[in-house]
């Protein structure tokens, strides 16, 4: 499945971060970053192959109920790897 087919999961995760009673800088940055991903989801299909093992890991973080710093950093680490593998 292409990256853009996971738009709903991204949207749900972003809503959860928005609803957190206490947010620090990483939460705000991740919320902004995920909003960008949602807007440009179709463009990321060119960079993230459905067979990429980090897509599965990324989706596990997105579907997780955990919103701590470690989980958010791991989520963005997957994105960096997606882009690095395509350069």
C-alpha cells in the first residue's frame, strides 16, 4: 500500500497530539510535521516504497497510543531513513 493510503492513521495520531493536555516543543514540532505529511501525503508516495521495512515501523508508531518523546523521535527517525534510502 502506498504511503498516502495511511492518511487516516496520520490524521488520528495528529489529533491525539493536539488533544494532549501538556505539550512540550517536540509535541508541537511533531504536530506541525505530521500536518505537513498529511497535506503532502501523495508526494511522499514517490519517496517511500510500500516494501520499505521502515514504513511498517513508522505505522506501528502512528498506530501506537504512546505520545512520549521516545515514540515521537522514533517516528521521525523512520522518516529520515525513508528519505536517506532514496538519495
